[in-house]
C-alpha cells in the first residue's frame, strides 16, 4: 500500500512540476521500484532524457524534487535521492 500511494504522489508531483515539458522520463529504483516501500524508506529515482541537460530541465527537476523533499511548516513528504551511485 505504501508503494501504491507513493507512486500516485510522485506522479502528481511530476505533473505539477514542468518536467514532462522537457521530455524527461522518471524511473523508480530501490524499494519503490520493487513496490516494497516501507514507512522509513527514501525514494530512489533516476531521470532519463534523450538530450543533454539544459538549465531549464535542471530547474524543472529541482522544482520536482522540492515538491517532495523540501521541509516547510508541515515537514516534508519524502526523502528523494537522485544521487545513486554504483556499488
């Protein structure tokens, strides 16, 4: 249930940001990608594009990350990790 709800929230955040206007594709890895998310999990995401990053596309990604990750008076929604490394 955590994974299904999170997938819906991530899709809504993606649409609320301008990422789809830059032909970017989002892929979930880790526990979200395996649909095994639990209460303490972060969400590991990879963004794919068929073109090099532009200033505008990076700004859109930062907007998306901020929707989910930035802390406000209510806390934050998810810890988002775009910095996945091999090993």
